[in-house]
């Protein structure tokens, strides 16, 4: 599997500390070095200044629900990839999360570790494609100027 830039930051937000630590360890085992765990959405929001590239976000938490946290994250930086991880197989929540800008929706316990790996690979591939496109457009503009 291709890795993101080692300087990239990944946040995991889940009020179930054991699950969050399992996910964090799995992501670190995939080669990612900068993984931070938060027990609630407000702590995550408070640390957005660290500029995470990817956030794995639980839907059902105390105080702020995942959708509220997602909306605040996207207002702060619409370029952050937010992936919902939920113990609920709720189609309405999944649709709402995607509507508000989530990249994907993973259900806990249903091959969730494999799905996390797949999502990271998809994000990596998408970022590579976007950077190639951006470079091509930039080169075309430069060729017109020079």
C-alpha cells in the first residue's frame, strides 16, 4: 500500500477509547506516523490548527454528534478528508454525512480495519490524481505566459 506523506496528520475521534486505540494502532502498522486520538469532537475541533489531512470520526458521541463535528471541520477547512466510523448501520446518517462532505462511511465491526486501509488507499490515489491534474494545468498556464 502506498503511504501518505509521513508528515501528514490523521485524527481519530471516538469516545470508545479501546476502539480508537485499535484503529490508531492499525493505521500506524500501515506505516502512518502522525496519528492522534481524541475522545470527543470538541477536542478534535480545538486541535484543527494542527492541520490534519484525514479525520476518522465516530457519529454517536457525548456532547457533539459526529454530523455537528463534521460541519465544523468542513467550515474550518473543506479540504480535510473526513471518514465516518459508526456502530450504527443508519442509512439516513450515512447519507447526511456524505451530504455534509464526508469522504466515506464505515460501519464498525464489518471488516472495519480492511475498510480503513481501503479508504486510506483511495485518498492517497485521489490526492495523487489531483496533484497531477494541478501540475498539468499549471504547466499549461506557464507555457502560455513564457
